[in-house]
């Protein structure tokens, strides 16, 4: 492995309503590349997305006008654990492929630290693919208020979502870093900045893998570079 290409990979996670998305935006402000698993899933389910045909075969009637009808699909998998696992078997490999492409680009650009934003990080065993995990947390009362303020959210839906997520206490116990989002944005940003600084000095153990074939970085300023 060439250490110059080593990327320190941080996993970012947190239960619903804990402030993970806000933390991800702050990391981008700190110039840390972030791969958004939720956004990747959204693209996979959209018209022309890589998961549409697979889902149409597995869940007939869940595709409308070339895109997955998320409401129809949700109605199928929300209360059916077996159906949910079938859906995850389609989506998870595609998301991981996107993550690998993202990290390959980071390695090509000599990025020192990159983040994988994964809502179900521990639930899917993704902690084995990162160098350290950041868990974003908040008190249960704040979490509940945040989530129930979302359009279309109900206490029943929240209970169903939480039943599929690892308890916050267990996530915090397993985490390498814990960030409290309830103490103000300035406090959260300071905590994330400290974590990024520490991560720069960590050994990168997971990327690139041994079988990695490096990509060429985009020659943004190639014309001005002297030849050796």
C-alpha cells in the first residue's frame, strides 16, 4: 500500500432526528468529502437508477413511470421484515459500490480524510469498513420533537423506524467519537473540527484495499505542471 494514497475513512451515523445530516453539512464546510448513502439510494430509485429494474422484478407494482414509487414500496416493506431484507439485498451492494467509487476518487485526489454518511452503519456491519465511527446524539425529548415536526411523520411511524435502529445508547458505547447536537451548532462544529484534526494523524487501514487500482486524478492544473 502506498501511504500517500491512504485515506482515513470516518463513518458518520446516528439515529433518526439526532442531527446527523447537520453534522454532514458541517463536515463539508470543513472541506471533508462526504458520501451520502441516503442521497445515493434516492438516485438508485429515481428514473434510470440502478435499482429500478431489480425492484420492479422483486416488488411488482412498485414502479411508476420508470421510477420507484417510494410510497408504494414503503407500504410493502414497512411492516414486512422479510420484504425489507429483500430490498436491502438489492440496495446495499449498490450503495457500497458507490462508496468504493467515492473513496477511489478521494484516493486519486490525495484526500487525507473522507466520510461515509451511513444511517444504519452498525445495523449493516459497516463499522468494519471504516477507520473510526462518529455517532451524533441528542436527548430523546429533542429527538422526538425534531422527528414529529417533519411533514407526514406520526408517533407510530417513528416507533416503527426506531424499532429497526440500534438504540442510541449502544451506538454511543461502540463509537470512537460522540458528538452532541443539542448544545448548539458552534459546539457541534468545534467537536467535528477536532475529530477531523485527530483523523488526519490516524493510520488509514481500510482504503485503499490491497486489490485497489488507483484512478488518475483530474488534471485540473496539468498544463501548468512541469514535467519530470
